């Protein structure tokens, strides 16, 4: 069965083992893992991926909500590049999102 409304999931899913079947079968249009349960907090460099927030980011199971504009954090490009999987391109082009079906503004 197919629907025209883009679908997203991930808030209760973690590990590639659970996302991969959804991606491979095109069951969802996008995945949105919850950073607090996706496993990235287990890496010693996880807090280095962003700046502008008190560290450690997760304290006693909570994240202090920043009072600065937007998300309140800035991506640390250098740290992200340092920890990319070999062969992965930093912010690689995504022409698949140029298709009409992927335009979020159609649905919102």
C-alpha cells in the first residue's frame, strides 16, 4: 500500500539494525532518531560535536534547554569531519530531495 503523505519515524528506534529495514523497503521517507537513545551519547567525543551548550550535554538524563536562538547549539564542523565514517562525505549533495515528493512545503 502506498500513500502520498511523506512519513517519518525514529523517536523510539535505535541502531542501524532497526532503521535499515525501514530504509531498504522504503517504508518511510525520512528517519529521525532521538539523539538520546540512538547511541551517540556513548562515544567519548559526542559532546564535542556541538558548541554553545553546557557540557556534558546530558546530565542525570536531562539536557538543559539553551536560552539562545534556534536550537541553541552550533555544529562543530571540525569534530564532525574528524569522526565521519571512512568514505563518507561531509554534507554530501542530496539530489534525491530535489524531487517534488520530498518538498515538505507541499504538506505543511
